[in-house]
């Protein structure tokens, strides 16, 4: 990877462009994908353009946009290195720096990272579920993650919670209270969600906050409490409204585990994070900005394959961007990424890019897929140019 240090410094100084929040879409023109020109002259021109471009992600209608050009999410999940990396003793910046560099080299432009995996490493809760403390170390570690992301042109989608928080062995009663008890919920929003949105929502390499990984299992699984769908919808609505109030620039989604709870199609259970439901609990600022649904091959008999179906075929809300926030490792990635692009998905993030500190066993397959998309999608992968 060609490193141009003064461009990195210039990028760090850029000011993020404000966008409309909540349920209001931005409208405007989009530019067609351009072919990648690898000549020396083109590389110099691209470098000059990078120095003056704004990398902040916004939304126009159903597209992610960067500096007036469409962005296609050519992504992966790098959810953790050591599990609960941020706030304790597990964060190793050297790993993230090296891995993000390697991802950038193979054309990856975005990663999904679990900022909190379970338990209470970065966030301490009282027995009632109210926030006792958010550790300074947690913020410092996440700050450093975003610095590394900017260095390597990697957009980060931080995931704040997972269904793992609600499992019986992991302070479950406290985390379930955050979702079901109004006082604990508001404490979490005021002391963590809002500060997170204020601190990172305008960061040029923030893709958007993923409020929770696969809340479906919090509703379906006994070990996670089998909380009601209404409680989950209310929690997401209140968190989203709070984040949008704290920072109008921030984009918000929820990493739904199945299309089952993200669609009103006949064989699904209804979209529990629809604009209508979210606004009923949290007002106009409670609407998600984009959808991020997960797909694994075991789902195909029930709802069909995401690699053969468009978002519209799935009955998804087509008023905003939709991409696949997780897809399983059993897939032939090169064909899948291109199929999803052709079907109209706004991007793909495979699970997962690493085995701890090492590359995933199928790194060669990942590389084939993401490099292929640099050609197929052109400048939609790096709209401001690839450093």
C-alpha cells in the first residue's frame, strides 16, 4: 500500500458535512461508477483529489454517499481480536493497525466491530441496570480505533451491544433491565448512547452505530430472557432518538439476525424497527437511517437466499439503504459479493476476517471477493480515491 503521510494529516483536519437526521432523507444526484485507472498519472490525480475530499458518509434516498459519489460497502466483520477489547486490558492497537492495513490493500472499505461483547468491561452497571460508570479507558481505546481506521481509509460500524449481554451468565438481569426498565434504559442512553454519538457521530470514518447484534435471539432464546418484541422496539427507538438529538450527523441501524423481524412479508413476523413503530415509541427522530440484516445459509428454506433475492424481494423497507451486515463463511464470496451488488444490496460484510490476531482461514476467498468488487463497482468502493 502506498503511504502518503501528508494526505493522512489533511484528512484528519477535514470537517464533516451535516446531514438531515431521523426519518428525513437527503435528495440529490449520484455519479455513475467509474473504471479504475491504475496508471501513474491517474494515481497522482487521485491523491490530489483525496486531499480535498470529505470522506464522511451521508445518505441520499436509498444510497450511501461520500463527497457527492455513491459508496458501496465492500466490507467484513472484524468483530474482536480478544473479545471485549475496548476498556480493559485486551486492546492491542498493533493488531488493528496491521489488520486494517491488510484489509485496505485487498479493497475492503468498511468493518463492523463489537465495541462491547458482553459483561461489563467498558461500561459498569448498578444492580438496577442504571449506568454506574463508563471507563475512560473505554473511550481511549475507541478513540484509537478510529484513528487507525482513518489512517487506512476503513469505515467503522461500531456495535454497542449483543444478545450475549442478556445470556444468563453475563450480568443478564442488569442488561435485560437496560432494555425493559425505563429508568435503566434512560440512564444507558444519557450516559453512553448520547456521549458515543456526540464523540464519534461526526467522525469522517464512522459508517453508523449498530445498536445491537442480533436482538432476535433476546426474544427467541430462553437463555437470553425471551424479552418481548415491544420492549426491543421501544429500546431501539429511544436509543435512536437520543443519538439523533445528541448529534444530527450520526447514522443509526440495528444488526437484525434474521429477515423474520425486519420485513412485513407474509412469511415474516413484521418489521419491528419500521419507521411507524419506532416513531410511536420515540417520535420523529427515532427512525433508523439504514437497515443491516444478517443472512446465513440455514435461513434459505424459510425466507430464500439473500444472494438470489433483492431487498425488495425480501419485503424490506425500500425508502433507505439496506445491506447485509453479516453473511456466513460457508459461501463462495467472490460470486456472492458481486451477486449482491447486482441485486441492489448496498453492500456486504462477511463473517469474519480474522481468527484472533491472525487472518481468517479463508482469507484468499475474502481477497478474491473484495478485490473483484473494486473492479465491478469502480469508484463506489473508494469514492474519494484509494490512498
